[in-house]
């Protein structure tokens, strides 16, 4: 799924405004920008990660968009965005790669697992059911997974990218005055937050913030937890707890999901640009 550059999404362009005339379209677009940033931020770091998230210029552009949400919701997300570049030393790709390996490891059960099904009560049945449900959400909107990479569909970046897709779809539907599509998209986002991202992202973000105090990933974790908690409040579903135990059993490296470098979820070629099959 191709998305536009975060750095090009400023409060003065692309229809995004920060005055009292902010529209529902603006809100949906700004939500999508933040989901895009989070999806990129938790993937294995590349030069794009630094250029779009860790540099002062990129952080300022992202904060401009997030300020629209703060104005509408009376939140402080822009302050959390600025903390992405709080480090006195400009982070390099190598530095981020070291931190990424230390925090997430090379297997599903790293220090801070970035996989939904690693969190919750011990069960042999729930993780496969959760994975199946995730796949159903993606397929219902004409999204398919990259088969060339061995990653899992419950990765935090994959789930953020799905919410990015829904937010962009909502903005399109609002702009087209398509009430049916708006309702369909909002209902899917509400259910996805209730049963998936909203259930575990606050705990994942909090764990990451504790394990990487003062670091880029710690800042990203705090931003994720605050944003997803606000998203849950916005749609009227309970956010998951700040502390959520890790399951004793692990799904291991299941060969499902999407690539770590390019866009994770791809629109199926049979799907229409603005809707589903």
C-alpha cells in the first residue's frame, strides 16, 4: 500500500489546516499521517527512518500535522512527537539498528515483542484465532500480504498500516460524501481497535518506553500508547491496560505477513482505488 511522504504533509498543504475550520477530512488525514509514522518507526530501521522520523525537520513536519489532532481533541501528542528527536546526538541508521536489535531481538520473543499474539493470557487456541481474525480484517478490505518476507501479520507495523489504510479510506469517503463507505470504514476501525490494536498497543508502548528511556524507540512507544488510547476513546471502546503479561507460549516465527522495509499491506490488484471488492 503506497502512502505519501510524511514530510510533505504539513499544516499548510494537502488540505490540512490548523485553524477552527478543520474538517473531518483533515482529522482523518492527520490520523493517517501519524499511523504512517508509527508503522515506519517500528520496522527495522533504514535511512528512510532517519530522514522521515528522526531528523528535526521531519519531526517538525509530523508535529504540524499532529497539532491538528491536538486542537480537535485537546491532547498533547505534538509534545510526544517532538521527543522523537530529543536526543542530543543525531541518530544514525547504525545506532537505530543496534537499539532495534537490543529491544526487539531477532525472534518473536525479544525483550519487547512487537507482536500482538505474544500478549495476553496463556492459551494454545487464542493466538491462532487472533491471527485468523487479523487476516480476515485485511482481506475484507482487499489487502494482501507480501509473500516474499517472513514476518507476521500481528506485527505492530502491520496493524498500524491497516489503521492508516482505514483512515485514508475514511478521508476519501468523507470527501466523496459517501455515507455508506464512511460508516463501513469507521465500524471496521472501531472493531479493530477493540479486538486488536487497542487491546495491546498501550502495553507494548509502555514496555518499550520503560526499556528505552530517553531513546528514539522509547519516545515512539510513548507516542503509540498515547495515540492509540486516544483513538479508543474517540470511537468509544476501552483501551487495553498499560501492563499486559507476555504469554508463556509463543507462535514462533510463523511465515506470514509482510515485508519489513517496503509498505507492509498491499492493495489487491482486483480492488478498486477507493473501496473494496
